[in-house]
C-alpha cells in the first residue's frame, strides 16, 4: 500500500517546497503553512498548526499527514515559541487527526535530540538535547509515541531525524559556511578535526517520498545522514578544490572563537538584531556532530552522494550564481 492523498503541514519552507515539487505530479498533495508558498501557492492554505481545525484543511480527505512545521532557528525569542509550535502544535495536529480517523503520520524531528559531541548515536542511543530546539523536538516525539501507543496496530508513523540539511536556495548555516569559504575570508576555529554529518535536501525529500510509497505499519525512527562524514578540514579542502582556490591555513583557538561569539551575543542583545555569529553557532561549528545512519541506508538508496549534493549547491549558488526569487532562511 502507498499513500495517494497527502497533506503537508509546514510545506512552504525549504524542505517542503522541494518535497511538493517531487510529489505534485504523482499524488494529490495539499499544503498548509503559517506562511504563503511562493512556488506552490495553488495548493497552499494559510493555517497555524497550533490552532487549525480538521475541517479548515479538509483533513478527512487525506491518507497521510507530513508534519514539517517547526521553530528551528538558533535565535528564536521568546524561548517559549519552540514549545508552543513544536510541542503544542504537534498535540493539536494529533488531536485533529483523531477527529477524522487519520492514522498515518510522517514527522521530521532532528538529530538535535542526541546533543553535541556524542559517539555516532543511532536511533536506540540515549537522548540528551543541549538546546531548546532539541528539547522541544524530543517532547514532540514523546507526544507522538503516546498517540501511537493508543491503538498502534492501526497506525503508521515514521519519525525522521535529519542532521543539518543543505541545498540550492537555502540560506542556513551550511550556506553561510560555504559563502565564507568561497569569499576567501574563512578562518578555521579549532583544529578542524571535528566531523560533521550533513544531509542534502534532494536525498531527504527522496527518503520522505519512499516512506509514503512503502507506508509500513508500525512506529519507525530513522536518523537521516548522507555518508561519509567529512571533518571540517576535509570539507574545506573539498570546497577549495571545487572552487579552484586556496585558503589561509591560519586557525583561531576555540576559546578565542567562543569569546568572540559571546561578544556578538551581547551586540545582538543590545541592538535587538539577529546576527550571523553567536556563541551557540561557534559551539556548534567546533562540535563533533556525527550520527549513525546505517538503518536508513539499509532500506533506502540516496539518489545523490554527499559530494554531488555539495557540488550541485556550489554550482547553483556560487559558480552559475542563479538569481532565484525563492530563498529560504533557516537554522
């Protein structure tokens, strides 16, 4: 069995727009989001997952809900927004699904539930989120698990925990890193040996599509990572090679980078502006964020290698420099 009628919640963003693009020609897809969709406005309605009712989006007409909506930037304020959207919003989605008897859910969580500097955690590893985004995502998973455990035999749930997602038109942390490297103004913070798990958006949406096609009964949890993991030095060398450039080999000690991050935190607080540098981002940059993804790759063959995803992104953003009107700011 595969799902044919799909309602996406939070599909106006980076991942959702790409997902709708690959599903739209084959399936009956509708999108609801707090923001309008620039590319898929014809199938999008404006609703907040915290407050919508099942009849608002004709929920009873759909076989499966794909819940992408989330507060996920590093600098969300007030902090309560993480829990309002990610936890209370999920509770409302499940409540509305119960009202119409919809029992099939795909939920995008995050590897942030594991915390930083762990030893390649897999889906059965202890969870230890270090920030409010990770904590709120973990709480949302717990809400879903309780929902599933009530009459779970008739439900199909896939929890997908992606690592940092990058790709064409995204303006998140990976894009900012690529832009700094390409500009030639990049300086390594720390020793560069920390490894980073990454995920190319083309592979993430292909995996979500595969879960819709298989619709396996049960409660499934998957880390999503494109392998192999590069450390920061390997990643910068790969980008140097693609862009035919040479970077300075000078490095900044971790303690000095954190000091600079705290200075930017203070500046952001005083100016009430969101800045691209912060202590949290320095900490995340220097951390090892490496995750086991053997489970997902046992059941799914990604259409692109990690290097191919990076090459496509670099070509789109910096080599061919396409002037797209659809840009997504995240992380």
